[in-house]
C-alpha cells in the first residue's frame, strides 16, 4: 500500500484512535462521512446527529468521547516516548502489507522495535504459531521443533505474546537471534502478561517487534483479545496450532484466519486422550485445517497463499 497524507499519524488522527466506548466500525463510518479527522473532532452534537443518523443521546456521548480523546493525545505521545515506541498508520510504508489487506485493519499500530521507517513492520513470509497457555512437555517440544524448521525455511514467526506456546515460540526465535513479532492484547505501557516484560524487551533487542493496536495505557481487558487474535492472523499467511482445547483463544485465531481472512491453517496432532489437543483434532476432523507433521509440510501449505499475495501486489 502506498503512503498517503493520512498515513501520517498526526494529533487529529491519533485523537480519533483514542476515542473510548465507540465501536471501531462506527468510527470508521463516521470518518468516511465527515471526510477528515479534524472535521469529526470539530463537529457539534447537531452535526453528529445529521452525519450519523443516530439519536441525540448517541451524538452527545460521542461528542464527550471526542473531547476526552483529544485531551489524551499528549499523554499518549509521552507514553510512546517513554517506551521507545512509534506510531504506524494504515497507508504508511512500514504498515504490514498483509494486515493492510484484511477487512477493517487497525488504523494505527503502536510498535516497539523493528528496523525503522520504510521497512515493513512484519515481513510478508510469516506464520502465526499459537497454542495452549498451559502446554504439556510434548507441546513445548513441538513448538520448538516447528519454530526451528520454520526459521530454517526463512519464515518469520508471529504470536500473541501469551503464556505457554506463544512465549515458547518467541523465546526460541530470540535465542536464535532472529526477529519475531509479538502482538499484545493490552497497551505497550501495560505489557501482558507482566512476567513477559523482559521477553518483550529481548524481542526488541533481537531485531523483532512488539505491536499493539490499543492505546498505550490500555489494560488487558477480555474484549481486547478477539481483536488481538484477528491481528495475529492478519499478520501471517497461515496459522499453526500447537495444542489447543476446543474452547481456546488459539482455536479462535485459527478460525478467524481461515473463515474471515482466507488464510491457511495447520494443526499438530496430539495425544488422543489429552484435552489440550482436542482443538487440533477438531480442526483436522472438520477439514478446515490440515494435519501437519513437519515444518516442511506447513511451508508447502502456505506457499500458495504467499504466491497469491505476491500476484495481488503486482496487479
């Protein structure tokens, strides 16, 4: 995606991103209607009513939220500076190309680390590796085995920075001196889980990035994680699931990748009696993901997506 004037995250655009209590889709629709962030920020209650077709109650609440967000811009920039983070707006040269092609991508990312302006925040040849937060020894071994093989194939590893499989994958990449991308479900100034703070620092030091779509001081609310999961899926050509229960965030990420983004999904089979592998077995049994036994099988699975993405860029 080419950079545009709107890719520069100025105070007006940042203020819109800091609005609380309004669904992102609603904000996108209002921005489309008003044309610019400044026009929306300057709109009074009557203009908001006319532009949105919503009630005075909604318009009054939005007017208050817009004012509060504008007041928080300076704090957000101070927190960014304190964490050594930068803003990457949709349309900027270093906004991840894969994520930009998804429906409703985050308009603004907060990013720690990475090679700098003009270089993609997350490489295109990427795989998201997700799984149980309480993995077995088998799950940890498989996570490391697949991480090693994928890195040997030149694949960039993406995950959610969580306990368990996520952390295992990130640590392996750091130990290999390779960049990895961790996507948080909280703000960069409120890293979660807190015991991974040193891991996130190590990711940045090893040339990787830690990314959040949420304002810097956002706590890890449950509502954040489905949005985080969609971003994890959007940053990768495919998802590998290593140990996941039927009800788990890892399975949600995999379904989002396949059903909403058209990405590939591979599942590592586990022991039949282990509930932590039931989600992997369901993926395989239902046929919306494939059984993978080796990193090479996964690379072959996602190669078609990579070539298809390249073809779209050429057009």
